[in-house]
C-alpha cells in the first residue's frame, strides 16, 4: 500500500483535472526512462503518463528524463513523442475513448520532459545523469528500464556505482524492470543476485503488464468481496480451472525475438502463473503489499514441477488465417520454436490438492481471448428424469479479461413446458454496462503504484524464482527437447493439447462461442 513521503503532493493544476475520487496525486518525482526512443516508451509509457495527467494523478513537481543513445534536441524528442501519441490516439480511439488529445494534459506532460543522450554501459552517462538529477528539485527518482534484457544488469550496476540508488533525506530511489526476468531458474537467480547487490528488494519493481489490467485486478475483488464465492473456492467443489491467453496475430515481425524465446518462456512462468496465483492464493489478512505477495508466493512454492507429460508445445502452420511460423521473417526454415504452449499444473496444498489448472497460450489461434474459467464439479445424483448427470451443463464461472471485460456464469434451469427438461443458460455482465470506460493502456496503475511505493502488483524475487523452478524441468528436460506439434493457423491449437485434457475426461472451453446470444 502507499508508503512514506514527507513531501506533499499537489495535483497537476495545469490540466484542469481533479484527482479521481478516493485517489490523491503521486508524490513529486523524476521518472528516468532508459530506452526512451523505443516502442515501449512511445506506445505505452507516454500514453499512460498522459492518462494519469488527464486524471490529475501526477504532481506539479513531476519531471521526465528520456535516456537513449544518439544526440538529439529535447524539442525534437518532444515533437516525436507528440506525433507518436497523436497517431496512437487516432489508431486506438477505443483505448483512449476519443481520437482527440486533451492538449492541455499532454502539454503538461511534454513540457516536463527532456532528452538525455548516453550509452547504457558508459560511466560518463551516469555521471552526467547524476549532475542532471541534482538540478531537479525533488530527490525522488524512479528509474524505468524500458530496454532489452541484456541491459538490465549493466544499467543497475552503473546506477549503483554512481551512487544514484542511495536513499537519503527521506527520498526514494526505485528501479522498474520489465520482463523477461530471466529465461530459466539459473538466469533468474543470477539476475536477482546481481541487482540485489546494488539495491534492496524494496527498491525493485519487477513489472508484469498483465497485472495492470483492471479486469485482472478484479479477480481479487470477485473472490474476496463476495460471500457467494469463497465457501466453494476449494477442491471439494471445484473440478478444474482453465486459464487461456489466445491471440489471433502471429509473431508480427518479431521472429528474431521469438526464435530465442518461444511461447512458453514468453507467457507461462510470468503472465499465466501470475493469473494462477491470484485465482489460487489464500485470503490475505489485509491488502498490504507484502501480505498479498506472501500469499501468492505460497502458491508458487506449492506448485508441483512440470513434467513432459504435463506440457504440450505447438507451432502454427499454413492455414485459414495465413502462412506458417516458419515462413515468417527471421525464422529458421526448420525452426522447432513453439508458438503454442499448454500445461497442466497441480498445487500441493490443502485447498487445491488434486485440482488441475490447465493453462494455454498461443499465436494464430481461432480467437483473441484472455480469460479464466472455474468449473465446478457436477451434481452427484441423477435426480432429473431422462437427464443424465453427464449431460448437465457444468457450472462455470468465467472472468473475461481481454478483449471483452466482464464475468459470466453457466448453470442449468428447467426448460418451459410440461416435461422436466433441463436447459443450459448463461448469466453475464459487462463492465461497460455498469461503469464508465476510462482511457487505459494497462500501465497507468503500475506507474502510479510505483510512484506511491505500493508493491502489491509487482513481483518479488522469491516468487520469480519459485515460478521458474516449477517450469525449469520443461525448459531443460533430461530426455531431450519436447516435441513441437503442428496446428493450422486460425485453429484452436494442436490436437495433442486436446488430448491432454481428454485423458483426464475434460475438454477445453471453446475459443469461438457458437451459442446464440439473446438480447
């Protein structure tokens, strides 16, 4: 939860925006973005800062320093950011809920933004940055590493050696690190050990943008703010859980990156495990950051290590949705990189013993969908005439994260008429029907929380390592690499993934819902 800060925060008065109800502006700070010329900065960080400015959640003392290689004038950098944001707003009006910028809010941000040229591994860069920060009134600084993973260690090392991570006079110094946080257990341990030799755990904010989505955070609200769910949230009532992150796009020109990463490393030990942690965690005594993170850490610690029998890899081939992965630019013609991964996960604790968690993620699938489905056990007794238990629709609570935002529940009712016939129905709600939509790119909450010092949505070193420990046997199998099965682009994935669940007497939730939706 929010911590420290003797310095009073004043909202961005120049934007004509009052802070959101129940919120106060973040404390004054300097946000130093390494990799300021990159896609992440232009498409996500600056739009998020613009939205925070529009909502009055940034302090008048806010300053932004963009660090990148190559000389350029601050005025040119500002113009580049402005052009990028205008295009972003026009292309993604649904994200901003308008195609027109709030000029006053954006000018407030851009006027506080300056460019600093420097190489990420040069001592001169950090000495110059130290001098620049000494001229900024606030002593609070957030260093955001919007760079490729190979720069994480050298940047943190140089920050530490330059004395830029020292917290003095009640001021904070924080580091935000993007994924991938390691590529396996050994590399994650090495990275943690390195950065923790220059900063303490409370200064490090390992970011997972999935956790910035309102609908992901809503998982905790659904579970712990409703008496309806918690009594049945256990092995006695839940048959299994499915977590899906399906995409219709391919690698989109990122073949070189994907060849080194693959779907499993890219999605499972971080994004999908984080969703699993929120679904499976024990109720915390409070929403204090460490209490919540302790409960999630307990889940990862109880996860059984994955085996080859628990995992299916797939790679999209030419199909209705387009060419195959091996035909993509910068992909080897004989590539064995997986673009699809499914896993069966078990948690060995009192609440979840014996309940499988099925995870799947993939490119070029039949639909874009991120959701969690909790399926309850079927009724134990054949009560209704001519309606066998195995034909009853299972009760399923589905939390829809992307692109639809909402919740649905499948259950059974009597079909109207003189005969006792059971029919399946669905009750659902969409966020847009109850709440005003807000401009959001997924980073607003994370940036705001980092400035406040709220670590609830950020990953801790122990959780990172226990998640990789569960995944490591699949990444380094004793009997050689796992087979990669083909699936047609535009399908629901490889048949072997269906067989993974069929062997347990279960089936994946369909990616394409063919049921008619009544008005």
